[in-house]
C-alpha cells in the first residue's frame, strides 16, 4: 500500500512547465515585446530606447497584446487546422482537434480582417480535403495489398520524420511572419514642420517637444511642438476590419492617403 501511495504521489507531482507557468508566460511576453520593438524600430537603438521610454513596459505589453489579437487568432487557426488534418490523416480522434479549430476560427472571425479569415477557412478546407484524400488512397492500396508510396505512409514511421520536421518548420515560419512584422501600432500622420512635410508616428506631442518616428527610415526626431504647424492622420484605403465590425458599421472611416 505504501508503495502504491508513493507511486501515486510521484505521478501527481506537477511537471516543471506547470509549476513555472507564470515564468514561462512572462519570458514569452518579454521576448515577443523585444522582437516586435526591434522590428518596428528597424534595429535603430535610439528609436528602440525612445519607444521603451515613452511607452513603458506595461504599456508596450498591453498595446502589443491588443494589436496582436488578429495575429494570435490566425496562428491558432493555422495550428489547429494542421492538427485536424493530422488527426484525419492518421485516423485519430477528431473531437479535440475539431473543437480547437472551431474556437480558433471563432477568434479569427471576431478579430482578424475578413480577407485573413476567408484565407484561414480556405486553408482549413484544403488541409482536411488533402488529408481525407490521403486516407482514402491509403485504404484502397492497403485493400489491394500494394506497398504504400513514401508520401502516403503514416507519420509515425521513421521514414517520414524529415517530412514532419519540414512541415513544422514551414508552419513556424508562416506564424512568425504573421506575428513578427514591422507594422507600427500607432496611426500614421502627415506633419508640416516649418513648411516641410514629414510622414511618421507621433509618440508624444503634448509638451514642449514632439517625438516623431519617421515612417520609412524609422529615425527618431525630436521637434519643438511650436514648429509643428499641422498634423493630419492618414492611412490605407483598404478596409482591414473583421466581419462582425463590418456588419455593425458597414461604412469604414476614411483617411487621406499617406504620401
């Protein structure tokens, strides 16, 4: 009895990731913030320090989390689509992957732009269709006692380890492209400074000095607020809102084009 209780105690002991979940999440958030700020600043040390000092770590974490919701939803949809395709192809249980994909697509339709959401739907359908085709072809070949081609073998076999690795790497690269890009979370503005036009992002502009990050070079400029003659918000004409937002407010707010 004592041995059984000891065994139960060992099995009930939480793993290291579950014991240090807060530490892992904090490390991931800090890494994501660091990479995002570096990409937004195009690696310029002055711009990085300006963003961190003006926005603050807490503000950066909140901003990146809010702005990154569409990307996170898209990443979850990509991952769960691959999980469902794997379950269909390997003849595993479908309930868990299907529920996970449903939740991911729900988040995507709420937060991701319509074009991105439709692309995710098409990706999911394509993955499931290809997996079903592989499963059907494999079953027919097995019924005829024919050897399975390399690409139709189950991924649990050692021969397909390289393919699984390549698929995982491709998925990671696709996800990285969605999350880690140089798009700024601040609105772009056109400024007139001593009759000279500038296009960039205003970090602060309420005091005696205005901190501006230029759009193309991401160089930081510190201007006297009194010299800023005009500020106009500008943006793209493309409507990148989600489907529910479009349904509630069909007409998007328009801004002049940035030059």
